[in-house]
């Protein structure tokens, strides 16, 4: 039994470019990122709903794929909810700070 070495995967972008873009403070980056992820979550919810409807109508026979899609959507939604809660907590902490 031979074990192959794990090859190093180089990042698609140099690490310094991420830091530079964050340091310049370009407005709209976070909101664009957030909108993309919320849209992606919405799309995932719609796809899971369509799969569930087709299963209920008898058009889909692959129950495992539908259940896997539903669980992935549930976990993604819970993650988004926890991120929202952390952002609200951070905002409330900032608002309570005395200047």
C-alpha cells in the first residue's frame, strides 16, 4: 500500500492583494459580498423547495438527494442566522461605547 504525498495548492490570488483591498477601505465591498451570499442562500432555498415539491408530486424518485439538499440548505440558513446575530451583537457593542 503506497501513500501519495499531498501536493501544495497555491491560492488563486496572492495573499497580499486581499490585505491591500481591505486596507484601502473601498466602500461597497462588504455590501456586495453580503448581497451575493444572501442571494446565493435564497437561490439554494428556492432549489430545495422545488426539489421538495417535485418529490411530493412524485416526479423525483431520489429521496436521498432531496434530503441532502434540504439539510445543506438548513445548515446554510443557520450559518447565515448566526452571522447576523454576531453582526448585531457587534453593532450593539459599538453603540454602547462611550466616546
